[in-house]
C-alpha cells in the first residue's frame, strides 16, 4: 500500500469497500485512514506492536465493522518490546506482557467491562482459549501445536 500513486490507492480502497472485493490481502504500514469502513475486512494482523494501545485499538477496529466475526493477531518478540524503541508507550508494553484475558484488559483500559452476555459461540482470546473446553478452542490448540 505504501509508495503507491493516488490512482492505485483509490482502486484499492474502492475495491475493499465493496461487499466482495477482488483484493484478499493488503499490506499497510499503518491504518489505511480514519473513516475507512470496509465491510469485508475480517482479520487484522500486526507483525509487531504499534506504538500505543490507542493505535492498536483503532487499527484492529477496522475488522468486523458490519458485525461479522473477526480476529486480531499481534505477533511480537522481546526486541519489539524494548523500551528504547522510539515512541513506544508503556500501555502497549503492558498489554503485550499481560497474562490474563486480553479482551478484558483492552476494555478495562478504555473504561469498559467485558460483557457476560456474549453472542452465541465461543469468543475466547488466546489466553482464555487455553482454559476453554469448547470444540472451537480445542481445535485451535491442536492446530497451534501442529504449527510449533
């Protein structure tokens, strides 16, 4: 997405805003833009943490904008969490090092509580899925173990 001319960017954004886009994967260095409301985005994957938890929340909020199931995946290493990285804030460092429900942590930071009335199906974060006994979480654990 970066270093593209205006015509290519317009084409990508227009396509992503359609119900059945031709583009299946888009790499960006930051969120495409505030107000970008693509109906087809169901996954957001970060290869390293953004500089703040506010940025992270805004970026993962691009998925599931029409109420469809979506996931956010954050990959990082200890080097990504080094305090000497320019601009990295303590809130994202704490979130990455958190050892409890990630959804609850994210909601709490922004003044919300995790609802006990969750929609049908299991909506576990990666931490909670370790203790969950539902079929979906058990399947995810098996797949994760196979990928190790």
